C-alpha cells in the first residue's frame, strides 16, 4: 500500500499471474525456497510453449522481483524467518536478466513510414487528425525517452514551451501556420514524474502528448 497507484496496479497484475501456479496455493510461506521457485519458472516456460510463445527475460525478471519483494515483506511481518537473496542472479541466466526488447533504427523508420501512409489513406478529417496525433505521439515518446506512466502523469504546467523562432530568427518562414506546423515550431522542457514521484528535467519534442490527453 506504500507504493504509488501505478506501481500497485502493476504488482497486483504480476501477483495474479504468479498465483496461477497452483502449487503456491498449497505451500506454507516458510516452505517456499529456491527449488520451488525454479519449478515455478519451468512451469511458466511450459505454459508459454503450449501457447507457442517465448517468455521474455524481462517478464521472468519481473516475476522474480515481485516474489522477492513479497518474501521480504513476509519476513518483516514475521511470517517466515529468512529472505530469499539474489533470486534473479541465482535463477536467471545473465542474458535473460539483461534482455530488453527494442526497435532497431530500420524498424523505427518502417513504423514511421507505415504511420505516414495511414495518414494519407485516412477517410475524413477527424480520422486523419487522430492518425496524425498518434504519429506525433510516437515521435514524442521516442524523442523524449519517457516511460508510459511518466507521459500519462504529465500536466500542462509540467511543460515549458520553447519557441524555435526566438532561438533562431532565420527559421521565421520555416514552419507552416497550421496545427501541426505550430507543433513543429516548439519543443518542450518537461518536469517528468515517474513511479517514485520525483521530478526529472527532460528536453523533448512537441507537446502533442498533452493535446492527446485533452482530446
């Protein structure tokens, strides 16, 4: 309950997934050890194979962090005596602990081209507007490196608009006087709040994320 609402939601979701392993329902908490959790990981992998899926290291790492945190809480409440130290180090290979999926530059360029094509093929002004807004949203997220929850927490007062005209007068005639032209004319300095509710300075692209939330 001491966690931020977004963190609590994520933890609850992970716990619900973990508790699908029925053996956990039959064990006393003080009987959970490394071997039990290793069997849980094998079970997770078997379930994924049945669905023709490959479990990512990030998913397994998240499960182990959640279990470790729960075990630690149980020790604090005196429901068991010992913590399970270094779960991820002992039970996950190094390549799985460090695994993180990401776009290559080529994949990102392809995604942008598909998005531009969707805008051209949009039927009606409203659909075209929505698709252009989504396109700018993607660029904002990649340009700033924000996490989804950080972007979702942003408010108008968190962003300072910087007019490129004021920095370089030679750009005066560069931007079209339209909705998206004005978006390109500005960039932002953002106060970003993450899971720990601490503000971090972030220089980003257009302010479209806030427009997206508004609409």
